């Protein structure tokens, strides 16, 4: 029989044996702490002061850290990029910087002067919009101090013209003298100016598109107008030729001729009071009429037509009663020529029924009779006039019709802007 371990014999909990905690008698945690009374903590608390002091001296005396000194030691000094450059190089860089600033200032002064000049030109010439002004030459400030500008270009992209507002005027002035100092410019004097006025066909066609008429150049001074014109509900084909000419020293105008309105291949209307004007049958319709006996008899039955043809009454009566005689009379070339000369508008006054039998609408005839030549000329006129300058001369020179439009040369002398 084994003898129990002495500690285990006296211990309420023998080793290797689990004893569940007794809820009525729980363990005291302070008992374990009391067992440490004779341990290392007691020795540390009773150490000699000399030993502790010796250890502190051996480790060195403690002091609070100096963050400022540490920061100075860890900070790196940045070196200037110009430190290694020579004095001459530095001087060159400084000059270049000054030149750059001077160039920017010069451009700002130039922009201000261009805007001021544009406003003055707009006010004095009574333009609807400020023109585009471009001052040539660099630097500008030196020209300003010299009171003389070499060259200035002016463009007016939208100057009012006759019935349109799309005339473009561009000009260049040279040798301009400035009145006043750099800070108090009162105006300028322009000894000489050369430029050009452009009436673009593209702009004219777009702005006059409501009348469905387009303009094209035909070389020299001739412009052709082609399109349609509404009359009494019918779109009649319009043709006209215009010649461009100078109108005085500052204007141009058009002389419209060859106007006619085509009513299909039936007839042609030419406004005016000449014998060839009015409403007339075309050759094709006259020849067709000569082959249609019913229409031929209707024409010959009108005394005015018979008189116009110069046919004796006896021959007309015979033709009206005999188809062979009628075919012989109406088939002659003379009959076709004479019929084409008859003004159908005059004929319609006393014989409207005859025109109805020929295929005409009386409302259209009435509309054509009200369409006068001045009314058509006004629709097809292209005009332009330069504004009169307050001082000096501004003139239009030669007129040229080109593919893109009408170009007119402009010259000016002794012009003044401002005061």
C-alpha cells in the first residue's frame, strides 16, 4: 500500500485530482499575493541607495529630449538653382525676364488701343457694329511714344448696303499720326488709305432668298439674276441682267435690263412701255397655235388681230369659211411672226374670252398688268454707298464683277478719327 505524499495528505485538494469550486467557500485571491512577500519585489524595495545611484551614474543622467535641436540636425538645407551660375548668366536671365514682362505689357497696350480705335470708328461712321482693327508693328509702345503708327488694318464685316446689310469693307491705313501723348490720345490723322468693298453673291442670295432670286457674276460689270417670282399664285421664271456702275464718288448702283417672266413655254412678259414689252406668245406656242384651226379662227375673228396681221378683210373672211384657206394663211412664217408681236394684255382688255381659249388665267393677266417695271427693278437692284467721313475724302474706284461677288476699290486721303 502506497504512502500518500505529505503535502497531498494535508492539502484539501490532492494533486491530479479535480475539485470543483465550492460556491459556499470560494478561494481568496489575496492569499496568492501574500505569498510574494519574500520575493524579488521585497528585495528591490530594500536595495541600498548607493547601488541604485551607481547604476544611474553608470547609465548616464536622464534629461528631457530637445526636439528643436534634433529638428535642426535632421533638416536639409535646399540649395538655390542659381547658386552655381555666374554673374553674367544671371544678368542675362534677368534681362530676359524683363523683356518677357515688357512684351506682355506691350500686347495689353496694343489690345486696348485696337478696341478704343474700333469704338471711335464705329461712332464717327455710324456703323451698326464695331469694326475689326489690327495695328501692325512691334513693339507698339515705341510707336505710341513716337506718335506715329506704321500700319493699321480695318475690317467692317457688316456695313449697311441698299436692300442688304452684308457688305464687307476692308482697308489698310499707313503713316498714321497720333494726336496727343501716350496717356492722352485725342485722335489720329490718316494721310492715305487703300481698301476694298465686297458684295458677296452668297450673302446676297441668302438675304434675298425670300424672293427666290439668285445672283451670279458674268464677267466685266455684268450680273445675272435668275429665279422665280410668284404672281397671282403662279411661280413665274424670272430672268434679268444687271450692269454694275459707280454712282458718284462713294456709291455703286445697278442698271437692270433684259427683264422677263416666262409663263412656261406659252408666253413671256416683259414689263415696260416699249412695243416689245408686255405679254407675248412664244415662238413655240405661236407655231402650235397656227396648227390648231379653232384657235386660229378665234384670233382672226378679232379685228385688232386682223389689223395687226395686215391681212385684208376679204382674205380673213375667206379663211374663216374655208379650212384650206385658213391653213394656208396661218401656216405662213409671216403669220407666226406677227402673232408673236401682239400684246396679249392689250388684247385681254376688250377680248378676255379669246385669252381664256388660248389657255390663260385672267387672274394671272391681271397680276401681270399690275407688275410694273420700277417694281421689278427695285427687287433686282444691288446698291451700296460708303458713309461720308467727317473730314477728308473717301472714294470708290473701279468696279469688278468676279465669281464670288462684286468688288470695288476704295481710296482715302487726309482722313481724321477722333478730335
